[in-house]
């Protein structure tokens, strides 16, 4: 993939034509103001970074994210080549209207076209293009990091692919890690998905122990009880009749208790003697003579006879009542005996029999226990199966670790490491640097530990040089060296580098690109960074640098800016 031209149907836009190959420089001559930004990130710049953003936009960036009212009805047009075949992408300012080689497409179709026809065949165009055009500032902060939100696996897979590593190692470890997580999640779900299992685990009971108890004891005992069970259709009716007979017996017993009480009173009354003696009666009679006329009183004999007759009659009555009560009690006792015999007869009939609803209850309990057994059996089998799967995954982890170690013994990045280090030494001769790879056997998704090192890279200028050298390594020796022929470094990757180191870098590029006749190396520089390093070039070098400039953007007048306007 090579860039040919970026233009717009807006006449204010300054068309940028790119050299076929070699060094390509974009110069920005800024008019400094308080609102200007040395990295040319702000909306007051002349268009160095915006140029890269527009190319990225034409090549599938979701949104332009720049407010340019004068271009709201305009489109941007990018000409580029893929395997020496020219293509044109035209995209409207709002990003909605897209044409690829005069064929209208939506955004999804554009991305699909780039994936199928672009320089990257195994991964998406958008994920890998940024390695060759670090558009956003966060893309330039770390060699192997584009965003704190992006997963390490994605970056490792992309870097591994571009470094021409065997990415199957990377993919397989993620698949194993995902499988392990899937098994762990399935086990957790099984522990919490069924209330019965949750209850067993909550009380710290072993499901296997509970299952064995159900199989050996509880279910067989209940099955035997049901098997022996005889159902009496009139069980409840007979049971109610027996209950009524018990009520009658209780009533009879209450009656006998009352009779016993009455009999005791009669016995007590019969034991009483005549309360008034003959002498007392005689004394009473004499005293009455003083009050009443003699003719008004009975003779003493009559009184004594009357008193005696009263005593005899009471005794006769009590004896009669006593006899009647005894007869009633005897009758009640006989009734109680008969009632008890009837109850015994009914209970003997019900012995060993169950009411139908009791049988249903037993059957339901058995069904519940069987369901519980089946659930626990399924759970135990599932856990056993998942444990075996987990052991298999762990075994495969070990096998993959062994294979990875053997793969790394072949030093797959030796050529990359040497090229990277040699380039670093051209700029910092005494620096230690390298591309190191090792096996990551941890419980994670990272198959390899990649370390792109350069001593003292804590300094921003040295860190930027490390990043540029790594990008150049991927560009010239990576997996896509034959299809990706464009590498772009924006001014922000040069701003903190010393003028001498910056000059050494461009000298390196002049020499290196002579061996790669179809490669474009594009650098955007502000005028200050460009001019400050020119004293380190020979006359021939200065000439090459000057001839490499394809456009100079200036902030002195609007028509010298990329968009031909000043926008905020």
C-alpha cells in the first residue's frame, strides 16, 4: 500500500501529492501565537497532523472529529495503490457518503473492502494500519500500547503477526484460557442455579454424601413402605366413625364420674344417725307447752312417731336412688366395653392400610426425593466432567508451554532484534537495546512477553527514537513488508529528540531507503525542527532533504494552510 494523492472537491484545499517512494517530508511553517501548540495538535495548526487524520479518515476512521464548517458540503479524495493497482476512496465531510472506485458503499462495506483488499489479510485493516500511522497522541506514548482500554491480547496478537511470529501460539493460549474461564463459570453457575444444590452447599454438606444417603437409605425405605401400603377407600370414613365412638366413650366415662360422685354422697348421707334424741325431743315438747295451748299440740308420742317416719322414708329414697345409679353405671360400663370393641374392630381393619391421600403424599415425597437424587446425580456428574475437562486444559497448558519453549529456542526474532539494535546504534552508539521475547506461563491470555528496550528511554526523545526504530523494523522486515509500503511519523515523534539525533535518524532513512525502492517513509516536521538539524547534513544530504519536501504548509496566510482557511 502506497499513498499517491490527497485532495478535496473544495477548491480551498491544498492537494498533496506523494512521491512514489523514498523519503517524503511535510513541512509546517507556523505563525506562533499563545494558542499555538508545538506538536501541532490544536485547531490553530497549519495542517501537518490534520493531513494524517484526513488520510486515516478516508481509510476507515469512524469520524473525523474536527469541526470545519466550510467543508460541511465537501468531500476528501484519497488516491493510493495496492499491489501496483490504483484505487480512489472519496468520503464526505460527515463520513456518511463513501465511494470506492466510484462504487457507493456504506461504512461497514468500506471496512470490509479494506480488510479484503488491503495489505493485511489475517487481521482487520483498522487494527494494523495504526502501527504504520500513529495518528493519535496516545498511540505514540508506548511502543506496544495504543490505549489503556485495549486488551493486551489484541495488542500481542497484532504485534506477533507484524513481527512474523507464529501467532497460533498466541491464539491457542487465549483459547485455552477462555476454555478454562468457561469451565469455571459453568461450575459457579451450577453451584448457584439450583436451590437444592445451593442449600446443600450452604450447610457445607457434601453433595456426594447426600446422594449416597438418598440412594442407599431414604429412597429404598420409602419405596418399600409404598410397596407394602394397602389403600382403604373408606379409610377416612372409618377413621371418622372410630373418632365418634371415642367421643361416645368419653361421654360415658364422664357420666360414670358423675354417678360415682352421686353414689359417694348417698353413702355419706346413709351413714348419718338421727340427729334428735328422745330426751331432746321431750325437752322441746315441754317448752312448747308454755307457748301453745295443750290442745294445739300433738302428743309426744305422735311427734316421736313423725320424726321416725321421716328418717325411714329418706333412707328408702336414698337406697332407691343408689340402686338406680348403680344400674346406670353398669349400663355405661357395658356400653363403653361395646364401644371399645367396635373401635378395636375398626382399628384392626385400618391396621397396615393407608388413606388414599396419605398414599399420594408418600408418592409425592418419593418423587421429590427421586428428583433431588437426579439433580444431585446430574450435578455430581457435571462436576466430575468439568473437573476432567479442567485437568485436560491444564495438561494442554503444560504442553503449550513446552512447545512455546522449543519454539523460542529457535530465536524467531533474531533478525528483527539485530535490525532494531543496529538502527538504534546509528543514533545512540553507546545505548543498549533489543527486542526480547520470552514465554509467559502465567494464568493469563498472554503467550509471550515482548520487551522492546532502549537504555535511558525514560527521556521522551529517546523513547520516541525507540518507537520509530521499532516501527521501521516492522515496516522493513515484518510480516507485511511486501504489502505495506507506507510508514508515517508525525512531528510529535521528533519534537523532543535532539537536533543531532533527529539528523542521524534522517541520515539513516536516506541510506536505508536506497535498498527499498518501493517504500514510502513520510515525516511531518515543523520548520524549527527541520531547520535546527540541517547543520548536521552534508550538502548532498541537505539537497536530498530539500527534494523530499512535497508540501510546505504555512500559517502566514490562509491559502498556505492545508484547508486554505483558519478554523477553530
